[in-house]
C-alpha cells in the first residue's frame, strides 16, 4: 500500500503506532526514560540523563544523541560521526540526521545496536526529524576508508567521538 504514512515515516513514533505529537504528550507523564521530557517525575532511570540532554541542546539532535549514547555506553563507542542535512545547518522540511557509530570489538552486540537505534528514534521524535543510526565495528573506519558511507560521514559530518 503506497497511500498514507507508514511506520518509519516522520509522523509515526518509534513503534509505528501513533502520531508523534500524540505519543509525546502521552509519554510525558510516564516513566519511559528516553522520551521523557523531564517535566514529570517519572521513575525511569534514564529520565534524568535525558532531561540534561534536552536542556543542554534542545535544537541539536546530533549532540543530544552523542551525549546520551556516551553516557549510556561509554567506552563501547569508539567512533561517532553525525552527518546529514540537519547537521550541516540545512534544515529543510524533511531534515534528517545520520549517525555512524563505531563500536569496540568487545561491544559488538545486536542488543546494543537495537538500543542505539531506539535512542535515535527517541531523539528523532523529540526533535521532529528523521534520525538514522548505522552501527559498524570501529575498526572498519580504518580497514575500509573508501566505503561510501564512511567517506560521506567523515567528509560532511561532525565527529563526536
């Protein structure tokens, strides 16, 4: 079916079930850590982390992602480069941020990859833009420097780690 919005489109939340504004309002009072705006007193353990992220850089989703990812995953992240039109201060109606995350060899794990992608979805919802997270082994930055995605990220992007 090609008509209408689909999961993954801007107007859907990370679950693909509802309009992002409606869902954001619903979650504000809940304890869903990463999407909590800090307005409530949710008991989620990452609520305070997200509150500082949101208050520190409300208009910069790449910085918000980088801060929260480093807080939660620390040494597991060897490289983090943000690129895309929103990073280049070119915010068209459908702005996007792409994040290339290089994980340390001992941290390569499907669960961490899913969590980073979920964090990207949450940051995208908060900031009203599309956030794409690509997780690769950190050593690939050196072993495949001519890979188009790595070249684009390093040429256009901002390095956080």
